């Protein structure tokens, strides 16, 4: 990625503000500055201004869904594999007693699975430095997972594992000029 340039300067502007912000104790704002600069550079000023004016109120949820969508797209070419359901951590609120209409949907989905019909892929991602009994996070296919495990009692589930983000991609946000 080419680093953003200020018109009056010949040197690239570093997106890495952590060094200066660590001295002032402003680490979190520094991360927000890095993210903001990257998004404006990728989107362009006009599109970014319009995008955030339109979707600003839902940004936390939009960011979470965008991250999940990115992992789903990255996993689509991965081979399906079986994982023990006990190794998958359900992320987010998991209700002990789902609403009756959701329970009916899960029952219908379980019946579809038992008929042998193809289900939407279940996508998981291994957490960095995962050392717990549940090293995988459920990214997509939560209803399919619940139908298989909670309704049908399966102990293993077919999943696609999102590959790790390449290290060189992570350097985009470290102020490195790649």
C-alpha cells in the first residue's frame, strides 16, 4: 500500500502514531487515527464523507459484520473439514432459551440437514495464540451450527476454517511502506 501523502510534503505520512501517542497515553485514539487514515485513503474523501454520514450510527455493527464477511469470503475456497463441536466457541449472545420462532427455524433447518440437503457453510477462525479448549470462533453459520449440535446432537461439525491473515497484510497498519 502506498502511504498517504500531504501535497506540501515529499515524505510519506506514517500511519503509525503509537510512538508519539504512547508518550501522552493516547494509545486508543492512535489506533482510531490509523484506521481513519486508512479508510479515507482507500475510499477517497468524498466517498468516505458520504459513507460515514449515511452509516455512522451503525458503524460498530457494520465493522463487525464487515470483518465476518471478509473472513467468510477468505474461507470460501478452503476445503471443508470436520471439527469437534466442543472446539468451537460461539461468539456473541447465545440464548439459553431461544424465542419460539427461532426454535422452529432451527427445527426446520435440522430437518433439512437430515434430508441430506446442502447447508450454508459454517465458517470458523482460529484465534491467535489459541490455547483454550475452544480455539475456534464461530464466524458464520450459527443457525446451522445450532441445528447440528443443539437439535441433532452432533459432536462434530463440517466447517471451513478461514486462513490466517498474511503477515505482510498486517504490516499495512504498522506504518511500514509496502
